[in-house]
């Protein structure tokens, strides 16, 4: 049976029980008045994801949230125990701003939170682009001789902010010779109009590799993508959307296709394209345009130096030839491969042939010594590169841009 034992030492003088019993109502305490109207939930993050580029400007001009939110009413109108003395005010709850300091006993976060509401990640951006909030005006597309040309600005000058949001998808199609006409018809009648239904994407150029200047049955297309979100939409449409059937039709007429994403260099005349003004239906032109495309591979470790020198030296030299009336080519655009989409050390120069007759001496004679002397681009650029590939491309009659 149970034995009686002492509940406490006989010398203990404290009252029993030492603490209130568990079922006893706790002593009354003062509590804060709950928040009657909490702050509205913010939906800005979703707006930025849905339309990152339209929200970028607003993100730059908007102000950071206040670090001292409005305070609630006093905890109690009057304290019956302390007379007329008012209780201190308290901030609105829940607390959504970080503390200026933290307790050493608290668990350390994975990454340190911002010390103020004005710092930290305030805008969500698509990775592709590596874009910033700096933007500049969109150039229009002008008509010349019945053909729509690239929008241009001064060669050698740098784009405001140095950042372009447009991506250019460059594709080289290895066409099956016996199906060349079928492939071109699929590209013109099916792919181009269907591509225009994809938000932020337009086919700009369709060109044929001129016979006798390189591999046979090669077609080159250049597609403008407004931003990384447009590229993602294009990928998804080709994989399982409305462009899938068109892509399969193109695949039936080609051996393979090589693609890479290009971004304009800072000094490139072409930076932005007004996609709404690009034709989306075949529009045969009376004359074709001829382009010389140079693909350059700078020496290891010389990529950035080549990009800078090509803008300050090569572009300037081409402008001087134009002023003298001796130009054979006119620089229309200059690109580099976007990170992760091709060879890292690669620059593409897109040049319009403005004097086709002068190509004959270029092909039948050596380059004059004065163009290879120290101080010229052909001489000085050897320190940065000595490997490049040139090919002549002729626009197809229905190419959107001439």
C-alpha cells in the first residue's frame, strides 16, 4: 500500500503551492488592442513577374516602404491602476520589417536580411537578360528603296546605359537540297505568320548563303525577341504549343539547324527594334540585299579588349571610308553571343554591301599594303584576333527586312 511521505522539508516556510495550480485562472494582465485595419497585401511582386519590363521604370521611381510604420491606438484608454498615465503606443502588427539588430541567441538566417527597407532585392527580373532598369528609346524602322532596313544610329557611339533588352536568335539551317523550295515555303507561309502570334517575337531576316561562297543549301534566319520572357514563350510554343507543327514541318526539309542567341555590342548601330512595325506577311521586294557576315573569335583573354577596340577603331575606320566614298561595306550591327548560348569568345559583325562591284577586286587581288600598315585595323587587330570567317548572305525576296 501507499506510504505517507513528507511533501516538503519541515523547515520550509514558503506558502503552498509555490505556483498556481494548472487549472486556476491566471492573474489578469494588460494586453494590446488588436489591429483593426491591417495594411493591404502587396501584389507588386506578381506584377513584376507577369510584365517585368513594363514594371522596371516604376520600380526605379517608386519609393521604398517606410521603416517607421504608423502606430496603433494606445493599449488601454486609461489605466485604472495608474490613474491618468497613458500606456505607450505600439507599432502595427504583424511586423514586416527587419530589426536593426538581432539577438545572438536567435538562429542565423541563410543570408543576412537587408538592414533597411530601401535595400535588397526590390525587382524580379528574368535571368536571361541580365537586364537593368536602365532603358532607352526604341528606334523606328525606316523604309528605303522599297525595302525595310535596320534602324540605325551613329556607328561607334555607345547605347545609352550600355544595355539592350533585345535578343537576336541567329539560326543556320542545313537544308535538304531536293526540298529547298518546300522548306522556304514552310518558312514563309507557316512559320513567319505563326511566329508573329508569339508575344514579343518577330522574324527579321531570311537569307540564303550565296552559291559559290561557302557550303551549299544554307539558309540563315534572324529573329528578334523583345526580352528573355519572349524567348521563353517561343521555346514553350515550339515544344508543345502552336509552333510545334510548324517546327516539325521545317524539320522535314532540313538536315539540321544551328542556333545561338546574340546581344548587341554597346557601339552597335542596331540596339532596339520596333516589333510592331515589322511585316508579318510575305511582301516580295524588287531587289535583294547582300550582307557580309563576319564571325570573329578573339584570342583567349582578349574578348573585352576586342569588343572595345572594334568600336573605337574598326567602326571609326569604316566611317572614314564612307566619308571618302571608298566604302564597300556599311556596319549595320555588331553582336556577341549571349552567355550560355554558344561560344564565349565570339563576335558577329553584320555588314551591308553598299558597293557590290568593288567585291570583285577584293576577291581577285590582295589587300593593298596601305590597308595593312601599322595604325590600320587589319594590322592592329592582329594583337587581338587572327581567326574569323566571312560569308556572303543574300536576302530572300520575301524577307521582312531588306
